[in-house]
């Protein structure tokens, strides 16, 4: 009887070792018991028994992804997605692994497939909009972010992402329309009024823009962007004394705000307060020493002060920095997402 029982036990173990479902079940139990090496071995064993067994492929990919072993996860998730092409999670996780490794186009291809399976997944839409922007696929980012807004009209962050995506795509009238919707939906939001004001001035409606920026400042006095853009608008229209007040307020809210210091220096130059302008430009360079614009403005100040040698030095340095970093003063150009 003992011999028969031993034979039965060996037979049972042998059958177990050939059953991918049983091996996957054991792997899950090993994970719950915090025995990851055992779980990994069991999933691999299940795959060796049945190379097209989807649960083992997917779960081993998920296991590696959760441990940030993205390169290890990808082959298993690719195979899982091929075997079960309508499984959303396989495509989504595959995209997440590619994205973590810096392969943005591959991530977007996987996510586009996932989105086709679940077109109302707002989180995925928002992640894709951000990744499209990183790749300079601005038109795709705008379309994707717009879909997220339409699906979640009560999420303010969806509006702000869509506004920025349309701005990057150069679609300012649409950005303005989304910003107007945001103000209507969130009338107590300083950010919503700021975005609306910013895009009103983009389409030339300056007085309306100033009023919206005033509302934003009234709602949140610590928010640095509204006083900066308000002051910069005043500076651009020659209202230098007023501009200085708001630009100093923006800098008080954020001392390393280089664009505000540059705009303040322009207002001070308009008032012929040359020494104060020099101080602000040097502060801007302290925070961003490789930005060419402060050097260009310093060259103009020194020229006005009659110091031609310093003016020439600053201009030459500005040109050198611009050659080294052309993106500092030039708009980033968009491109189309590749078909393959």
C-alpha cells in the first residue's frame, strides 16, 4: 500500500508539473507569501510547458513590470498581446514598460492599440497626451487631451492639459474655447482665470485678458504666473511704472522666476533705470547662467551707458549661448506621429 501511495504521489507531482494552470496558481500563492523567486520559477515553468499560455506570459510580464525590470517584462507582454490581442492590460503595460525605458514611440504604439480597445479610458488618454507632447506630436496631443476633457468635464486638470496641448499645437482659438469652458465650470479657480486671460491676450483681446488676470490674482495672491503675465502685458504696451509693481510681485512669489526678472529688466530699461535693470539681469543669470536673453539685454544696457566694450562682450556671449542652445529662444517645431 505504501508503494502504491508513493507511486500515486509521484504521478500527481508529475501531472502538476505539466499543468500550466496549476503552476500559475502556485506562482500566485508564492507571490502572496512573499516568495518572488519561487513565483518567477513557477511562471517560467508554466511557459516552458505551454509557451502560448496567456496567464503565465501576462503575469510574468506584470511581475517584472511591478519590480521595475522593464526590459525583462517586454518580451512576455509582447507575446501575451500577440496571443490575446484584445486584452487591454497587456497593451497598456507594454506601453508603460516602453515609456519607462524612454522608448516613447513604442509606448504610444502600444497605447494606441490599448485605446482602441477601451476608448473611454481617461487616464490613458491623459498619459498619451503627455507622451505625445514629449515627442513633439503636438496635434495628436491636442486631439487626445480634448477627448479626455469631453469624457471628464468635472476634472479641472483635464482642461489644463488640453489647454496646454492646444497651445503647443498653435491652436490658440481652440485653447481659448477650452479655457472659457474651464472658467465657466470652475469660477473660483485662479488657474482657470489665468489660462483664460493668457489665451485672450494670445488672440489680441488685451483688456479682457487684463481683467481675467486681475480675477486670478484676487483669487490667489501667491500664484506667480498671473502677476508676471499682467506685468509683462503692461510692459509690452509701454506702461512701465505699473508693470514694475506686478513683476516684482511675481518675483516675490517665486524668486527664481527668470522670465519675470527679464520682463522686469525691460520695464526698468523703459524707465531708463539702467543700474536696476543690470541688477535684475544678473539675478536672472544667477538662476539660469546659460540663458542668452539676459546677456543680449545687458549688451543693450551697457551700450546705452556708453560702455561699448562690455556691450560687445555681452552680445558675443549671447550669440554664443544661442548657438549652443537654439531652443532657448526659438519655438519648438511639431511633427506628425510616424505611421510605423
